[in-house]
């Protein structure tokens, strides 16, 4: 299967796969990814020679300076954007477009404003033509998980920013995606709400165990959430370091005040500043 | 005083209503004094009392009612025909660039052709029957409406569509379940504006090629120098336009309670 796909992707060298990628539990695998925008002024290399690997059920954060192409990479995994060179695969299949297996939460508020909270969460289930009783159970479960049972019949315009993003996460998770992609989902929230959302997200991840790829420019956030941090540089955008996060599995807010946390933050910061 | 001239400083809604009513009252009073004090001859400018009395008498005798009904009928037919064709074409043009290439440039071109100039041609094609008026209203609104609906479709955010893709929607499903519901409030606003235009083109059609309708009643009044009837015709058309507009605003509010920014 893999080799057949590689032939299709002619012109892109795949120059030998890393051994780890041959293990069964690699979920997303990217090799020598390149994104070039051509205009009259010339070519702009947004991403170049980017290697990337995410294990199944892992929680990975991507950090980097603005304009390093971290959102572009995420959109490519979602199938909303495509590399101009290299290979990008999910479960050893090349990513050819978006699908329900990769749910995404955006920085902008993307709830469907004409649907209530419950209808938003059930949107993907309705597309799957799931039976009413079944989908109702799932909707109820996630309403409870995000603590918005009282708001099930509210329209998005009645919700605060933090509530909207909670519903967006629930909407993505209700579809039981294999991969959850998050593009600075808490970027527009105040610090207080942000910490609560981080806690909630980590909690949900520990229960549901989807593979999470989380893009952020907030290093504290990355250290707090991730099992592994991929640090990107700009011009050209590529991953310059993978930083494992050896913090306790159960993440609590007090963790942010521990020397281990400071140490990691320092490491990542130093790496970004070069 | 300073507050009044600070930009976008809000005022109470009651004050807003009072100011609006004041302007109407002021205009009518000015009109009343100009005509009743003989500054302008009654023949050129009948007093508002006379115009209102004329409208009341016409409504009682039913003469104006039949003109109103035929005009409303023409608007409905012409406008519905234009909307039924323009809305799907606009949505397609706003969703697929290749469709836009096929549809938009032609519409851009035709919409700059003055509709009254089509009237002689339409009369040669279809005489002065009902079809002529419907065609003129259609020509006046259709091309503009396609372009505006296409804009409405384009205004739906990319991220909203993208999130539907990541939830499993593709192609026509995304259009049906996300693009169309998301654009509906704006689309209804477009429709509301276009009905206003339709009234203009209706009068154009009735002034030139008709033997009934509100526009024709104005033309007939000119022949007999019945200025109060001209005033009455114009006022009634204005009022009907205003009423349709307000009804559509109310319908929009009822249909789209979820719409943001109100």
C-alpha cells in the first residue's frame, strides 16, 4: 500500500523511512514536506524539508514564531491544504483531503450559528445518519464533559468565547475522530478561561485518548498540555527540535509553578530564540 | 452638546423615533403651508389634505385598489421569477470559481444596460400585455440579484466551511447543510433590497407600456393635470414599498433568531 502511494507522489523523494515510522503505532508521518507559494515577486518557501511524526494516542504541541507555518502544517494534516513537495501520511495512507477521521478546532469561532449547542455537537453524527437515541446519548455525554448541560438549547451567540470553544471541542470529539487537530483554539481567551480550558482538554484526552496535535505560540500552554513539543523555526518553516515533556501524567494547574516546568519552558524558549 | 457630536455616540431608541417622526411631521407641515398659503398654485402642488382625501375616496370606490392589486401581481410574478433563477445561480457562482467565470462577467455587463432602454424591445417582442411588465421587472432585478447573492455566498467564512469538512461534510452536503443556512439572513436582506428595485422597474414599465396599475394611474393623472392623483400614486407606491420592507424585516427576525449582531 505504502509503496503504491509513493509512486503516485512522483517527483518527491522519500529517501528512506525512519525506522520508528515502520512501527505500527505511528499515526501521522511527514517526510521532507515542502510548501512553496509562487507569485510574480518570486517564490516563498513557507515550509521546507520538514520531517514530522506523531504516535497514535499521543498529545503533541507545535510551537514556533508567528509565520513559521505551524498552522499550514496543521491544515495539511486536516487535508484543507496540500504540500507542494514531500509526503504526508495518516496510517500509511497519503492525505488527500479532509475527513471525519480528523476533527479540527479553529482559533476563530466556527460553531454553526443557526444550530443550538446540542445540534452543533450532533452535526457530524447526523451526517453519519446515526440513530437519534444513539446520537442523543453521545451529545449528552459531551455536554456533561464540557459542563454546558444547561446550555443545550442555547444559540452560539448567547455563549461566551470560552463556552463557544468548549462546544467546538465537544463537536469535534462527538464525531470520535482518530486525530484531533487544534489551531490555537484558546488564543482569543482570557488567561483564567485559558487555564481552565487546558485542564479540561487534558482531562478529556486522558479519558478518550485521541491523537491530539495542538498548535500554539504560548509556550506555557505547550509545556502544560503536551507529551512532546515540536519546535519550529521560520524562514524556512521546519521542525528544529522535538522536546519530550516528562511531566506527571495527571496535569494539574499547580504544575505550572514547579521547577520541572520552569526548566522545560526555559529549554523550549532557548530553542525558539536560537 | 459635546456628546451629540462624538462620533457613533448612541442615543435612546425613543429619541431616535421622535427625531424620525419629527422630520416627517415637519415635511408634511411645510408642504401644507406652501400649498394652502398659495405660495405655489394648488394646481401644481395640492395640499396634503386634498391628497389624503383623494386616496381615501379612491380606496372606498375601489379604483385605486384594482390598480394596486395589478401592480402587486406584476411585482410578485417578475420578482419571483427573477429570485427563483437568480438565487441558485448566485449560490453556484459564489461557491465555484469556474461557475463564477461563466456567470458573473455576463451579469456585470448586462446590469449596466439601462432597463428603460429595453422597454421598446420588450414591447416589440411581447406587446403591452402582462408579460411585458414581468419581463421588465425581471431584467431590472435578475442580473443584479445573481451578483449580490454570489457575494452573500462568498461571505460565508472559510473556517465555517472547513470545520464542516472536518466533521465529514463534502461537496453538496456542505453547501446544503452549512453554506446555505449560513448565508440565509444576508440573502433575505438582499431579497428585501431587490424588492425595492422591483417597485422602481414596475413603475418604469407601467409608465411606458400599460393600461392599468399604479404607474399608469400616475400617467393618466398627468394627462388630465390631476396633480393630487399623481401625488397620491407616488405616496401609495412609497407606502407599499415601506410596508413590504418592514414585513420582510419582521419575517427575518422571526426566521433567524440566531443571527448575530443585532
